[in-house]
C-alpha cells in the first residue's frame, strides 16, 4: 500500500447534512465525494459508513457497501474506515463482534486499513482481529499518555500513527504528543491533524514538520480563513495550497 506523502481526505465523520450540504451519507454519496477528493489531490480516503437511517455503523453490511461503492469510483486508492467506540454505544464487546465480521467480506468490500483509538477499551483485541482479517491499523493517539500506552502494546512497528488534536494550543499539544511517541520508541509513520479550531493550524504545522495530514468535512466545514467551502475536494485544494506556501 503506498505511503501518504501529504493528504488523506476524511469525507464525513459523524457530520450531518444539516451541518453542510455536501456531507456524504449514503454509499453513493461517499463514492462521489471520494472521487472528487482524489481528483483534487487526495492520496488516501477515510470514511464513516452509515446504516440505512444515516447513523454511523461498524456492521459488516454497511462497511462493505461503503467500501465497494468508493472502490468502484476510486480503484487503487487506499481506503480506511473508523472503528470509533461511540458507534457501538461504548460497548467494546459489541464493536469487536461487529468488526470480526469484516473478515468475512469479499476482498473488494474490505477496507485497506482502519483507525483505532488507543484510549478506547479493547484496543489491543481489536488490533488483533483487524490484522487477522488482513486490515492494517492506524493507531489514534490523542495524548502523551496514549503514546506511552501504544508503546506498551509491544509491537515493533505500526502501519500509521494518527496524532489527533482537538483543542488549543494545537501546535504545542501536537509537539508534546510527537515527542512522547519518539521518547517511547513507537515506530511507524506519523500523520498529524486536528479538528474544528485545531484543524487548519495543524495542517500548516504538518507542512512545516514535513508530515502528512488529513482534511475533509469530518475535521472542518470551512477553509483556512473561515470561508465557505463546496465540499471535500475544495478542502483538499486548500490543504495543498497551505503546503505549497510552506
């Protein structure tokens, strides 16, 4: 699987269409937004599959439908999904049972990778299940304590480590987490991003540090100066412009 050099597009997260009209909910909408984001320069994709009611889902049928639709429009583009514990109402056992079924999906319907938050209960067990299904793991690290906990799992390397920051001061918090990863001996490519107010400052900080980032309607609904955007492709173009400015 190719390494992300600059930007991964996160197309929807838990956003609703009343927050932004371009938020993709259905598999078909995800596929259309994915194709537009890739055409704009996204190198990889991250999606939150939805069920028929529009709610986030980790059930295999919903995951398979979203992955299949996106793959048809974006063949060969690395594609990942969420495993956020909130989607399973905080029940780690329920989530594990749902994700275990992903291994029964045909290869074309199975994601390339999945994001797993280190701070959520059941992290290590979920990693094992994903890897048994041939799905790579992005470890979500939110704090220096997460960095140390990730090191304690005892793996030699991770497919990708997501340094995720939600609050200000974004750059200082990110630097502290990155330092904790290095000090703890965690091995694996880093990707740096933030959400909402922390989003654009960390896109710029990632550019300064030479790290890949992510952008999309999951993380922000506006451009770097707070301007309206038309959708994920517009956000990808803005992120590429930020990188070009250094």
